[in-house]
């Protein structure tokens, strides 16, 4: 393959359009494996993509890919701040590609643990091990709140119970809607256990894909390639309950995902629609509940603005161009400082922080993914509810 064609095929979509069946299958697996890294805001390296192309072409085996990745990072002469994340993304993507290429599968709790071990061996010291402590995770779509995850002491018992209940269930005579609804219920419970310190969503995705295939369902892998972050956020909303705010678990987002996955439907999958308080999709305004809630946690200036329930358009004109560009750069994703600077075209970190990021945070438009750990090695930034409203205005 010449360099021009090689570059064309690096996104793997071209393979799925024109290549031979075995190449299409490999390309689909790689797209899924790479796309699943988005659930933790990780991006694979160009080296991984180039090596994956060689595997798709049949020049090397999947085990060759994994070994070449290991050697690449061991012998890399220079390392930057993104290398740790890229190494994790590259190695886990290769491991996912290997597992999804294999037909073998055992529908057991032990298999769930083994998948985690295979995915993260050499990446996490605790690969395949059940977490020994209880956890909570602040979620941006919950405005900093957390899902209630399974108790560490009960994890294995809960996993075995959920899987046994699914084993005993019969799909015979069910309508398509009933089948989808049941699968959504099962996956929701399975993910809520959250048995591991890290890597739960990627493990759940691989387990579910292999399980559905094993019982005869056709699964569109590419949906995970393009919507893995949506998949995780939909699981969050399906498990989140807060009666004091009038919020109950909402599985409609996950139902849409699985209808697309299994039936080939084209339901719109947008992360911002799942954001607590993001009500009016058409005009980007903030609803009464969110405005009241937000005003208790923001500055006097922001409280005055939100409590009047006006739309964002009144403030758009007074925002600096730096902040507008930053809002558009972040969009519906999570971005590191380096990624934001590259998108807006700035090279001076101090100037970027002073004139773009810090003012945006002070205005309540942008927030940290890990607010309690500002120097977190995987710190990312994302839009608030107010920021999303501004985002819609900036795009229009």
C-alpha cells in the first residue's frame, strides 16, 4: 500500500466500504477498539493506527501488534505529557481488538473479571482484581453528583446473581421492544456493580458485545466506535436517582443506543441531551429547576443571571472572543489544556490560562473533570449547563 492510500485508510472506514470481507471485519474491530478509549477521554497514537493497518492488511498478526507496541514505548527516546495516556489507549485498544476477534466466550462472572485482566494487563497493576473499597465518581452530566455503585464487599455476589438471572431468562415470545428493554435492564445492573478501580465501561462494552453475539444477536460494533462516551453517560443516567431533585433513573437514552446497536435505527445520540438541567434543546435556554439549583453554587453575578431565567443570548455579546473560541473548542467533549490550546491555535500556556480558560471557569462556563484534584494527571475540562447554552448560541 502506498503512502497516499495508507493515509486514506487510517480512519478504517474506507476498509468497511470497499475492502474484502476479512479486512472489513478487522477494520470494524479496530474502529470499535479505538473508539472505546473515548469513555476515559483517551486518544490512540498515530503509531497504533499505522500498526493496525498492517494487521488489517494481513502483514502482521494481532499479537505482533501488541508486541510492537510494547517495544515502541520501551524504546521511545523522548516522552511528553501525553505518552502515558497514549500508551494506555494504544495497548488497551490492541487488547480489545484481540478479544473481539476471538469467538470464544463464557457467560460467567469469572469471564467478566478475565476480560478486564486481558484488557489492562501491563497497564494497571490491579488488572482483573475486584476493587477492595467503595467508590464514587463525580459526573459532569450529573453536575458533580455520583451514581451509587455496588458495595465492594458484595461485588462478586452481585455479579454472579445478575449473570445467573440473565442465564435463566427466556427471550422466547418477546417482542423486539421487550427484548431491547430487557437487555437494557441487564446491562444497567451489570455496569452499576462497577467491580474495578478503572476500566469498568470498556470491560462492560466488550463483555456485552461478546455476550449478545454468543446468543445470536447481530451487533453493530461501529456504534461503540462513534458513541462510546454516549454509552457511558447513558449508563450513568440509567443508574442515577435523586428524589430530592425530582430525578429518577432514565433508561430512554440507553434504549436509543441499543436500538441503534441491534436494530440499525438512527436515533440521535447527543451527550448534552443527558446533562441534568439541559431541557430546551431547540433554543439552548436553561430550565427553571437548573437555574434555581445552579444559583446556589455560583457567584452573585451568575446567580442574578440564572435566577431570572433568561436565555444565554443576552450574555453572548459580552463574552471575549477568546472565551467563545474556547467554548467551541470544547463542545460536547472533554479536553485537556494541550488539546484546547491546539484547537484554538495558541502556544503560550500562560496567556491561554489567563485570557481564556480561567475567565471561562470564573464565568461558570467551563469546569474541571476532577475539581478536587486540580493537578490530576488526567485532568480534563468540559462545559457546564450554562456553557452548553452558550455553545448553542456560538454555533448559531
